[in-house]
């Protein structure tokens, strides 16, 4: 049986008239088990592979192999299906004329692997149709409580309108999770990130076709290890207070504020998806009515809820003080994650400005990114930034855009911007 624990990192002291309280809430799960293994729980998995014309040659060959490797990682008893995606989403397996998932066993695994060997590269790219088909297939097993897909694309979404993709994303949101991967340098990071973000998944770069199988295997293994199907973070704040935001800040950055649903007038629930044995950090910010010196207040109660049962909770406190040594201190965890969020925004804004031809804006934003990475000792991100800019002074963020930059290096920097590294207490 899964066990959840929580701990809170914050500086609870506010100056006279202070209002905003920030805290990092660390949630840890242990004993999660395996997807679909809990009593009354069932899991379903869909493998979605881009089979558009741009995948021809080694791309489609490695796609066949990667899909086969993924199928070998799906646990027996799991409901599953395979979708080939180009300008339409086509159910490749099972292909019995009905949109019905099947359980994984020796026979169905062999049949599915044989089916993916028939992948052909042709047509365009319309990822919205892939998501719509996936939802349609998942609906064939309505009793399943845990639904997950992996989605691979190697190109931009050029064969449907932006609105069509938006509608498809909205239709899938809250119904299944999806981890998305982009192959090579022809896909759009922000486009695929939008899908992954809405579907509580991750986005990353696969630089070459021969890396697909390894990545597919890792994604399916991670999915199969998520033995807790759905977890909500419930955030209570007192009358008159305002929850400014709730963000996941580790292991990757994701603002989940807009995903809130009201439980009661003082409590909101934020979906976090399925869990394995893991730990995640959340940044919770609450604005309180200002109080005077010496007063104390519970600023927020953050609860982890599974099947409407509270598993653990953390308390965020506020104490108004005249001691500047207390009120000016910033908790190390809050400071680091605030810096990493700013770093991610600076990188993404800088790359967007560069793509738009705004060299001054790109230089300014990417310079700020170098400055933050240097100040926080983030050597990995500094190394990635060096592939895009020449650094004259890291401490001041003085940089120059490189004249010739590999697009893969820019994309690797973009996708890595939301991955965070935890610091010690």
C-alpha cells in the first residue's frame, strides 16, 4: 500500500503589514507498487508513433524497433493499443474493425509487434487527430482508472489548424496523461510542450533515431511503476486569503494553478496525475490580509488526497515580526526554485526572441539566464547556454549571440529549461 509523507520549507516571518507567504511543500510516495496492480485498479497504455512522410528511411525503421521495445515493457494484464500518426490517427493494433483495447499477454504482444513492423512513412502531421483517436480508444475500456500514452513526433503540426489542435488537447485534458518526445530538429518545442503540459506529462528531445528505443523503454517502465493512479493536491487558505499560485518545481517545472477545481469556498484541488515511488516539490504562494506585529495565522493547509482520502498534509504558517533578521531571510529552497523558474522563463523567452529576429531581446534574456545559472552554480545549464551564446562576463550576464548555432543545441536548451535539480536542506 502506498504511503505519502510531506514536509514544508518556508520562512514564516513577515514584517509589519506583510502579506505574501511562500513555501515549498515536498511530497514523497513510497510503496506505490505497479500500475493496475492495486485491488479494483486497472491501467491502460497507448503507444503513438509519428509515421508521417518525414519519418522515411531510418526514422521509420527505428520507429518500428522503438515501438516493439515499448511493447515488451508493458506489463501483462495492462490494456493497450498502438496508434500510427500522420495527417490522421490510425489504430494499428488491435485492428479488428472496432476501437477496442486488449490486454497484454504473450499472444497480443507478438501480434502487436508484428503489426508495428508494417509502419509506413507517408502523409502529413496532425497531432490533434492522434490525441482524439487515443481518447476514442481509451473510451473502449471505461472502467480503467489509469490511462497513459507516449507520443512521438518528428515534425511541426502543419496539417490541421491551431484551433483543431487546441480542441483536441482540451478534449484529452483530464482524461489521460501523455509523455511527449520530439525526434530530430524539425518539431516545435513549444507546440509539443503545450500538449505535455495539458496532459500532465513531460516533453524532451530525442536527437537521433537510434535513441528512440532507449527513450521509449524508459517511458513505459516509468509508467508501469506508477501504482497510484491519481493524486490531488488540495490547498486550503483562510477566509480573505488568496492562493496566488501552485507550481510543481521538481523534478520539473509546471504551473498547475490554472488546473484548479473548487472543493469548497476555501479549498481548491490541483491534479498531479499518477505516482510511483518518488518525491516532488511544489511551490505554494498565498496572499493574506496584512496583520500587525506579534500576530500568527495558518496561511495554508496543503493536503495530498487519493480517492478523496487525505494521505498527508503540510502546514504553511505566518508570523508577523519586527525582527528584520527574521523577516528578511529567504528560505533556501524557496530562493533556489524561484531562481530556477526565472531561469526557465529567461531561456524560453530568449530563444523565442532569437527565432523572431529580436537580437537585442534575445541577448538580454539569454544574458540574464547565464547570470542566474552562474549565481546558482548550475554548471549543466551554463554549459548548454555556452552552445548558444559567447559569455563575456557570466556574473553580469554580458553575452553575445553566436553566429552559427545548431538547432538541436537550441532545442536541447529549451527542453532542459524546465528540468530542475534539487538542493540539500
